[in-house]
C-alpha cells in the first residue's frame, strides 16, 4: 500500500485539545507512546494523546474466557484481530460494562450475572485510563493513570475499586466513576463512541429512515437534550401543580393568619378590661369603708379628730367591763354544770332502761318480719321450680319434635291448620310459629336473636282477615286457657322485600336478616315488617356494640344492636337482658335439658335450706313472745314511777341555763358592736393598701360588687376564648411567619416558572440551531467522504417526521440519478455506512472510538478504501484513540508507528486463557 498523506477532512471545532499541524509523511512521525507532559507538543508537528484513552485492559473469568490480557493499547490506532471466539467481543463487552454501561447496551446478555464464566463465583475486569494533560482528573490523587477494577458476582452485583497509578485504593463509589467518565466525556452507551455489531445492524444496516435518524440523534446526544427538555417540561408542570396547591394553601394560611391577628388585637381589649377591673376594685375598697363606718371620714387621712379618739378609748373601756361581767357569769354557769350533769346522767340511765325494752320489742318485730320475708322467698323459689319443671318437660318432649319447644299443643295446632287448609277453609296456609321456620347461621347468636324477636317467635302470620278468623277458631280449641300465640295479618308476597336502600350493611357485623336462614319469603317479610330485622345489627361483644352504636357516626340505617348476652344498645342508651339462655333457638337440646336439671337441683337444695331456716325462726318467735310480754310490763312500770321526777329536775336546770344564756348573749352583742367598729378601722386600713388616695365613692358596695362580678366573668370568658396570652402571641407570630414564608415560596416558584419558560424558549432555539448546524456539518463531511471514492450522494434530514434519507450514486454520475442505499450492493452500502459513521465522528467528541467488525459486509476494494479513510481520520486526530475489532489479518496495513495490532489466538476450548500478541507497526 502506498504512502498516504493526512487529511483535514475530519477537522472538528469541538475538540477539547486543539491539535497541532500534522506532518504529511505518516511514516516519519515519532512514537506517540513516549513521555508526554500536559498536552504539550513533543516535537514539531506532534501532539500528545488526550486524557481518557484506554491504556490497558485485563479480563478474568469473563464470559467464556478464564483469562484475557493484559492488553496494552496504543495512543492512536489499535486493531484487535482474531477469529470468531478468540475474545474480541469479550474485550469490547468488558470495556462497556466496566465503564458503567448496562448489560442491554452490550447486546450480549440481559443481566450482569450472565457475564460470569460458568462454574465461577465472580468475574473481574481491570481497565487503565490515561490521566495526563489539562483534562486530567484529580492528578494529585490518581497520578498519570486511573485503574478501574470491576467485579461481577454470580448474583449479578457490580462493585468497583478505583485506584491510582501506584495501585493505591482511592474510592469504591460508583459516583466517583461517573465523575471520572463525565470529566473525560466517555459515553459507552453512545454508538459513535462504541459501535457494536448489533447496534450497527439495528441503526446503520436498517432500511428504515427513522432508525438512521435515531442513530444521528443518539450519536450527537441531541436525543439526550430532547429528553432533558421533556423532563424540564414535566418538572415545570409539576411546579405549576404545586403552585396551584400552594395557592389554596396560601388562602388557608391567610385565613388562619387573620384569625390569629383578630385574637391578638383582642388582647388589647382584654388589657382595658383588666385596667377597669383594678379601678372598680379600688372604688370597692373605699365603698366598703363607707358602709362599715357611719362617721364621715375626711379625705386627708393624716388628720385624726380628737373626738373620734376619745370614743375609741371609751368603747374599749366598756368592752373590758363587759368582758369581766361575762367571765363572772361563765363562772356561775360552771358551778351549776356538775349538778346539771348529774341530773342528766340519771335521766339518761332511765331512758336507757326504757330504750333497752324497746330494743327487745324491736328484735322480736324484726324476727317476725324476717320470718315473713323467708316465707315470701320460699314462695318465689317454688314458683321458679315449677316453671323450670315445665320447661324441662317441654325440652324433653322436643327431643323427638323440635316444634314442642314452642308449646305442647303446637303439633296439634299445625295438624289442625293443615287439615283446614286441605278442606279449603283457608285461602292461604298460615305460617308459624315463626321461630320454628327460621334457623341461625351462627349458634352463638341464639340468645341475642331470641331477645330481639321476643314473642314473635311463637306468632303466626295470615294473608287475610278471613284466614285469621279461622286460625283464631283453631287456637281457641287448642288453647282453651292461658295465652295464645299472636296472629299477624299481612298480604303474602312471593319474594323477599328489597332492603338494600333501607337496610344496614356493615363490613364486620351482620344484621338480624343476614344472620338468619329463612327459606320462606312470607316469614322473612313478616319479620322485616314487624321487627325491622334488616336495620338491627348483631355484635357479639357488648363493648364493641357500644363503641359502634354510640360513636359520633353510627352505621347508616341502623336503629339498634344486640350483643351476644342479649343486651339491647341504642345510640343514646342501652338495656341489659333479663333472659340468660335461649329457649327456642338453641341448637343443643340435651345441653339445655342438663342445664334445667342442674338448676332444678340447685333450687331444691335452696328450698331445703329455706325450710330449715323457717323452723329456726318459728322457735325464735315462740321463745321471744314470752320475753316480749315481760318487757312490756317493765316498760309500763318505768314510765309511771321514775320518769316524772327526772323530768322536773331537768326542767329546773333548763330554766337556770336559759337565764344565764340570755345575759351572756347581751354581753356578746356589746362585744360584737365594738368588734364591728374595730373592723371598720381595719377595713379603712386595708383600703389604703389597695388605693392610698381616698376616693369619694357615690356608688354602693353592692352595685360595685355586681359590676366587678360581671366584669370578671367577661374577662374569664374572653380569656377562655383567646387562651393563654403567651400562646396567643406565639400563634399570631407563627401564623404570620407561615403566611410570609408561603407567600415568599409562591413568589419564588412563580419566578422560577417564568425563568424556566425563558430558559426553555432560549434553549429550544439553541437546540434547533445546534441540530441544524450538526445536520449541515454531517452532510458536508458525508459528501467529502464519498468524494474520496468518486461517489456522489445526499443526506436529507426531516426533523419534523424524524427521518434521515441517504442517497448514494457510485462512480461519477448525475445527481438526478441518485438512489437510496437499498439499491446499492453490499460492499457499496457498507462503504456508504462507513462514510456516515466517519461524518458523525467528525462532529462529535469522545476520547476514544470503538468499532466492532466494521468491514464484515465489505469486499476487498471497499474494505481497503474504508480502511484508508479511517486511517486518514485517525492520523488527523492524534489526540484521540481508535480501537477497531476485525476478523481480518490486517497484513496489508501501511507501516506506521501510530498503529498497534493486538492479535488474539484462536480459541482453546480446553483452556480459554491467552495473552494478546502485540504488533507495533
């Protein structure tokens, strides 16, 4: 192959490092793998490689290979050569995965765990990236190279270790890896950076114009920009929704703020009432002084009239004199006290004898009453025993016929009804007893249902009044005495009433209607009409029943509820059931019989005890009757002889005591008068402590007291409404702060939305300009590439419909003869595809390019032309790295130090371990 000169076709204004001029003679270029320092020019016309290129890669237990590498890559052009199965695709897949790509991007598996070699617990990939020049990432930490170690476990977990050039561990976080990739602009998911076979087939060899457009958008990252715009637009809508929500919230905050402000302002009114209360209390103090003292007090408190001082001394003298007289009278009363006490003791002794006889009479009376009460208890007990015997007899007879529970005559009555119906005496056969025609779904609810339905369990229902009269006649024959079952007359309907709109429907507890099995619609309708069973809940636990029924929101359409014990609960009251066991609806007849037998035995034992007590009471009554007669005789004797004398002595002592009590009361009144005068002076002194300045109060103390009381009530009421003063102030400032903060947030959000609209409009314009600019450049480079082989062609972008139409004319021809790529041969189409890829290379930025089996569909001529073109591009971009994977031998490549060939050995199925054979040309 002849020597080729470098070309400026791929000149890119977006390069991160500006390349120096490239010498035309490629063979004379110096080795670019030498020591390069910070992107400086090493020799005339030579540019160092940029940061971010791949220096080496090593694979262990990756895919089907035990060990691949380490492979050392050159700074510019690298060919990875090998037959199928030698590991070329594994190297490319490892590069994608280790640099953050997902399994789907490799087109080699659905999950990471598929990359672990069969039989191994994990796989390892190690990649070394160059970290030199002005774009180096944390060179003071990592040095001139960054080592990325990836481990993938059998479970599909991915862990990273980021090391410096010396091998020191720096970080294990993926965020650090993402920062490195962003710094180097490495995009392994971008098909221009890494183009796999599957991606090439999907985008480039697809016949669809939309696929090529997608490839263009993805390569130029315009699709990412568009996704970002969509995300920003979504964020804007979310922000606008938040603004709407905050607007409603702002109204509530403003309302709360105004309410707190009103309460805060009302505190000033409360302060005025406190001031007025203090003024009234001062007036009240001097009004009390005025009411206590009839003497006129001058307003000057320092002046004390002499007349008033003399009267005080005179009153104090009289008080001492009266006190001395009172002490003398008290002494005389003390001398008479022992005699009076002696007479009282004698009278008390005689009254004790009288009372003891009355007590004995009372004891005899109590014994008699007790005897009668025991007698009545015994009668009640006997009636209960008789009733239980009848119930026992009914239960025992119901062993063979459950109908007998409802009465001994019930079977005969039903037979008579059947016979009357057969004879035509009845238009419709009556139903009953109703309790016999229903059954329980839950036996535990027997007592609650029985208490709820009560006498309706034994009732009958008729369709019309004529049938009712016939049934009454039959009942009079079967029940000549005692109570008869009730008869309910109502038209018979063929279906059960629709209770969906008026019945209770609770998710946890059934209604009586739902708790019963009722086959006959007539029976169900009768109980619905008469008892409203569709609106009554059955709640086993009485506590739960009260909680449900007596809460603020009782169940809709529910009138009442019954507990398992038979308690009846309304929404505002409840009643305890008197009945303790079910008589008609209980399922276990034998258990009911055993219960009645035990109860009868207990009652009989109790009756025996009552009989013994009655005998003892009879003996006590006989014994005490004699004692009663003797006591009555003693009582009459005491009243005739002893009491009159004691009464005379007591009356005499009472007369003396009354005399001295009157004298003592007179002296006490004098003392109270003096104390009142003293209290008046004390009141005046107390008034001066409340209000030092004497007030001339015209109002009465009662009037002032009434107003003070009213004012205190008003203050208390307002304090209760407003709450604690500090709390009111705190709530006011808190509401004000919340309102201000929300207003500020609303202002910020509205400003943010406005700014977002402005930025979005500007960026959309820039996006459209950038898309137009990149499209034009891509067309230019595409035409330039085709021209190198003498082809002509065109690229038509339809951004509205998102299509890219490529037309190519092989050889020299008229542009009117252009046709799309589908009419080209395989080699020509592959060459056109290479031109398309190279034109995208020219307008995009990345530190390295990877191309997998780019020449798979080319003939020899197109492969040679395409290779020359790519080498020209590479020669013009010395600061970038190019990695080509191909099954060709590449023996015809030109001699150049910028090209490195890594030849992979043919696969060894027994031991897939190999090292690449480097050839540096």
